[in-house]
C-alpha cells in the first residue's frame, strides 16, 4: 500500500508543479505582451504628438498669412471708398457743368470766360491725381 501512495503523491506533485509553471509562463507572456502593447501605443502617441505640433505650426503660419491678406483687403477697401467719393464728386461736377454749358463758342455772355473755369473743389483734382499715381506705382512693383 505504501508503494501505491508515493507514485500517486508524486503524480499530484508533478501535476501541481507543471500547472504552476504553465500558469507562471502564461502570466509572464501576458505581462510581456501588455508592456509591448503599451510601448507601441506610447510610440504611436509620440508620433501623433509630432504630427499635432506640425499642424499647430501650419495653422499659425496660415493665421499670419490670413492676417496679412485681411490688412491688404482693408487697404484696398479704403482706396476704393476714396475713389468712389472722388467719382461721386466728379459726376456731380459734370452734371453741374452739363447743365450750365454754353454751346455757342464765340459767346460774349460766357461766365466764366472760355478756358478760365475751375472746379468747385480744387482738392478734388489733387486727390484724384495722388491716388491715381499711387495705384499706378503699385502696379509697376
């Protein structure tokens, strides 16, 4: 009877040891796989961070460029408003002149005399010439 118990105990002991080794191996490989997965995720996060920083720099660059274009647009709008006011005044002067024109060239009643008429607003012509020449100089450059 003693001889049958020892092999049985040894069998249980061997089964327990092999189970413990298998369980330990399973736990070891599971932990190793988890650390490898975490390392891969960390590397992926670092790569994503680099891409994000590049996108932030690109957005900042585009914001600066947009600000520049908005400034240019504002300047153009101001020039257009100035030109519009000059055109409005010029059209008013033209309508006035057309209403008061004398078609008889050798007219003795002409007021003011032929060739001596000045515009109502003397600054009108100066402003127009300044803006006109500024616009031409910017086209050349």
